[in-house]
């Protein structure tokens, strides 16, 4: 994906989170507002590169977070019984 602007990148990240809602990305959809999306983008942009690079860095970080959140949910479900 070729991202040209911050707004395009954030919009694409939001869509990715929606498309992968059931895969642990629900927290991004339900809990992230404008400020959080901008913060995520800006922190990853500090690594340098193009907006497409920033988008890819964001996806990598989002994947790590989604994995952790899913693990925690699984632990909570398993310990409830």
C-alpha cells in the first residue's frame, strides 16, 4: 500500500483494525480516538522514512498489541473455569 499523507495512513489503519476486529484489533476500534491514532502515527513516524514506512511500522506495533490483548483474553477465559 502506498500511503501519501498522515490522514490517509490513519484512515487505512482504522480500516485495517475494522477488518481484523475479531483478531484482537477490537481495542483499536473501540478505544482509539483521534488523539490516540495521531499519537500512534507520530511515534512511529519518528523512526523515519516515508509515510508508507510509518504505516508499516504502525501495523507491526498494532499486531504486537493485538497478540498481547488476545493472550490476556485467553488467559482470562481459561482461568474463569
